[in-house]
C-alpha cells in the first residue's frame, strides 16, 4: 500500500544519513541523561529550584537534531538546483571525503554520441555492406558505440533487416551471431583477436598496421577472418580537461581513467585531459577489483560511469555517479545522477559537499559552545529560566535558519 511505501522510504532514508549526522544525533541522545543528572545535582547542592530549572531549560538535543538534518536536506536541495540528484546525505559525505575519482571513458569523459568516421574493409566487401551487417548486430546493444554504428547505417540509408540467427551479447567484449553459414563477431580487439583468434588477411597486414590512431576501433570478423574495422570518432567532452584540473585543485589526489578501449586510444585521451593514471582493455570485473584495491589502501573512491560494463565498479565504489544518458541499470545503481549530463556538475557537487561538512562542523562547535555557556550562566543564577528558554530556543531557530543558506555563490 501507499502507507507501506512511505514507511519503507523513511526506513531507507535513515540508512542514508551521513555518518556525521548520525553521530550528532547519538551524541544528543547521550547528553539527555547528563542534563537530567546536572539538574538533580544542582538542586542537591544549592537547594535552589530556579537554578536547577535553568539547566533543564537548556538542552543540546534541539539544535543538534534540527540544524544538522536541515543542513543536509538544504544541500541536497541545492544540488538539485544544479540538476544533481543525490539519494542521501551519506553520499555527500563520501564525495567530501573522496581522494580518488575513477572515470569510465566512452560516454563519460568522451561525448555521449560518438560518430562513425570510416569503415575500412579487409575482405573486399563494400563499406556499405559491412556497415549494414554491423548495424544489424549492434542494434541489439545499448552501448554508445553501437548506437553510433546504427545511426551511421541510417544516415547512409542502409536498411538492415534481421539477416542473422540469435544474438549473443558477451559482456564487455562484443556480440556473437551467425549470418548465413558464417560465424560473425563484432567487438573489441581483445574479443576478436585474443578470444576468437581472428586472422588478419595476409595481404592486408600493412593496412591494419596503418589504421588511424585518432579514433576508437570496432572490429568485425566473418568466418574467423577480419572483415572490417569501423573507426569511430569519440571526441572528449569540451569541459572534461577543466573539470579534471578543478578536481585536482579541490583536493582530489588521483584521477583515474578505466576503459575497455585500446591502450593507444586510451593513452591519447589521458594525455589530452591530464589524467593521472590510465587502465585500458579492462573487463568489468577488472574495474571492480581495482576499486576494491583502492579502498583497501584506505582511499575513498568515487566512480563515474554510464554503461552496463561499469555497473560492478559503480556498486563497489564508496559513491557512484552516473549521467542522465547512462544505461537504465547504471542510473538505478548510482548514488548520484547528473541530470544535465555535464561533468561540470561533479565540481559543483564536490564544492557543495565540502561546504556542507564545514558548515556542520562549525554548527556543532557553535551549538556546544552556546548551550554550555547558557548552562553555566543558569547554574550561577545569572540568567532566569525564562531568559534561558528564550535564548536557547532563539539560538536554535537562528542556527536552523542559517542551515538553509546556499553553500555556493
């Protein structure tokens, strides 16, 4: 029922509180017996009910339990203004504490809509016919590279009816099927050459060695022999280089790029963007294992990805970020979604997160300092219970109101 869903949401929100927020609440609960004990002790020592009542008028719980959750909710709301969807305060805390950020390449650091630059034939079939076969297979796969091939076939007015048998999607590798009596495979170099042992025609080796270095390559094999290399322009996002520089400036010690693409193309992108470390030709489980090793070394890791291949790494990271154009499963798994699809929002997110926890720390010191001062003044008889009640509630209201101020200007 709807009521059960609301209850489930409330229970889930409790799990998503930041560690600092939870610690403040636990501290507030622990201080209640001390407040009661202090009231009783003051009365026993002074036999003055007014002084004892003065201590009872001041309680740490109100401000601690109101101001900090309001700060977190306000930060989540502010992130929403930048079209950043955050599922809970604990993820803002992880972003604030992060020292390592890992990016997927294709569709994340590069544009979400790559384009086919060239189809290089290796079996004397026409480029159009090879593109038609490739699109026929790739239309079953939601990856951005696959979509680029399907769009190219459409732009060239190449209808690609179902000419194959059942399609088998090999995760992080490619697609396997059969056209007529021939085995057909399309995917990465690792899949085509290492796994499938595809041969390059002897008289075409020089052409293969001179493929352009400025593009990503998708390999099409028919009958165990290389039939075509589809060269795809995968330009980096305009904002990517500045975003990485800004993240370094904001205290991120290491920016890593992990991709299933070739080492050559991955290194080209890494050099262009100023990335600290690059891992190419990796499988989904390799990405997850690497993030796990970073965490074991004591790093707090953010993973940014968009595809099915990234989901193991997204689930392994301390906090995961996806883009709006990501696959459905990546968006579902991600703790934070960038609705605008701009990497600039990661910088805004880091600044909001750092600002939030600076605010919470300062609020904590202010709350403890003010309330301790009020208790001392009340115990000495310098303030009446009425004055203390006004000061306590007034300061709580002001601190809570200040929690709603914007963190970014």
